């Protein structure tokens, strides 16, 4: 494709950077977007950013909502891989639910203080991780 872009919600992303751009003639960050020129078949792009997506859902509950992730062109979708690495303070929070749940094409790995979602899909992906506050006696 001659030109394409990846957009994020303005004000909800910072420190957006390109970690890997392979098979792409030119890639650069412009505000809350990544601009791409001359994207070849089989190209690879890895981005890093800090996002503000954690929302309060009551006194002891929080939701982390991301997406929609999609690779869309005209009237169709192309396959896409998204990996989310979520670091959280294990002393104060613990994941209680992940949507969508693990299934073919979506793996969820959990370690104390870290959650990784790795998805290979075609269409749109929206994720939601629910966290509960760790009780002081735990």
C-alpha cells in the first residue's frame, strides 16, 4: 500500500514509538498516529506506547479496555497480530477476568504483576481486563 496510518485516541496515548519497522519504506510518529509509506507484503511493525485505559468500576474494581484493533481496507479485514503486555502493581491489584477468554488464536499468560494477551485474528478485537483491589490482609 502506498500510504496508511494507525490511529490512537488523542489524549489517551503517550510515548508512542516505533520499535520495529520491516518491509516499510518510511514510518514515523505524528501526534497520536503512526504514518506509513510503501508497506510491502509481509511487512512487520511493532509499536510501544503508554496508554490511559484503566477505568474505575467502583471502589474496589477497575476495567482496562483496549481496541478496537483491526486492519481494514475498503470492505474487508486482513489478518493481524496484537500482543498486549500489561504490567500492574500486584500488591494492590489482581486480574479477575479477561475478555475475550483464551481460545484458538488468543493466548493469555499470567505471572504476578504481568499479563500478556497474544492474539492472531481477522476482523476487530476489543479486549477488557477486569481487576479487583487486593485486600489489605492478603
